[in-house]
C-alpha cells in the first residue's frame, strides 16, 4: 500500500515538473553581418539620469521597461502574455509624433525586444514604421537601429524582417559557410532578392515577413510559390545550395506614407 502511495506522489511530482511552464526563450535574435547573435535590451543610462528618464517616460512605456528588466533578471513573475498585451496597448493608443525622440528611441528598442521574444510580424512592422517615420532623415541613427533586425537568427532559422541592402554570413550548425545577400531598392520598388552562397548544401528555414499592406505579395523559389499572407511570415524550409535565389514581390499600391520617404 505504501509503495502505491509513494509511487503516486512521485508520479505527480514528475508530471507537474514536466508541465511546468519554462521561462520563455527568444524566438529569434538580432545579428551582426558575421552571424553573431545577441540579446538587444533597452538602456536608460545609470544613476540619477536613469531615474529621470524613467520618470519622464509615459506610464505604459515605463511598465514595458520594468517588465523587460524582470525578464533579464529571470524573475519567474515575468509573464510573456502580459508583456505583449502591454506592448500592444501602447502601440494602439500612442501617436509617434507626440513622443520625444528619446521616447521613440526607447519604444523602438522595446519593440525589438518584444519581437525577439515573440517573432511576431506586427512587431517587425512597427520597428519599420518607427525607423522610417522618425529617423529616416538621420542616416547614421537609422542604420544603427535597423541593421541588427534586417536579418535575425536562431540556430539555422533566419528571419528576414526589414527590407534594405544587407547580408549575413555564418557557419551552419552542421558545418559549411552560409552567405545570404538581400538585394533591393525598397521602398522605391517592392522587388527583393535573397541570393544564397553555400559551401555545402544545407537545410535552413527562412521566414520572410509579408507587410500587412502587401496584398497579393509573392515569394518564389525556382518557380515554386510559397504562401504569402499579409501580416505574417512566409516560411521556406528546404535544403539550399550555391546560387539559390528567393524572389519576393510586394505590390506597392497600398504602401503606407511613412515608406514614401527616403533616407
């Protein structure tokens, strides 16, 4: 009888541990051109400067910052759903033009953080909107903000989030160098090409963001068209080899005003 009792207790412990919600890991991470990934965070300075900046930030923006700190400290009270809901509420109720440049800068960083944890296309689209609407006239700042997010990476999963000339080179987990070059003059046109250079044929999952305004977008590889739903990622999971190309076309009839600007 005792054996049955203790067996039941042990089973319950194993069962509860196996179903215990794990601390959320990033879905995808910013990356340098040489494939080095990193967790981008929001920094508000230190000491009195830090306190003053936080005091001046809108309440919900400050809440997002505090929740981000909980995550970085691996506080088990951090709830990803709460963080994303707060991010969504701020996005839906805030006009960018009413924010100071410092607040917009922090919002971009927090949005990037939300994207890292969720991989949601709406976060990447908000980063694009913020960068083009508020920083397009400042090429140095614009480049420093968007460059880490043009491509993001986790293991051999590559997200293509922002559409600017750029490239990523990295060592595949199974060996062999991978180089992906994005060629485009977006937003002057909606044509984007991803050109692959591969030492060895390797399996990679490519996620291409389809803007919410890009109805009838197309993503094609060797004549094969992949599902391209506006506001989502088009997923191409295959073995790639030297010379492969992803052809992306965004109809530009509904391009938003903030993308009609030029750096």
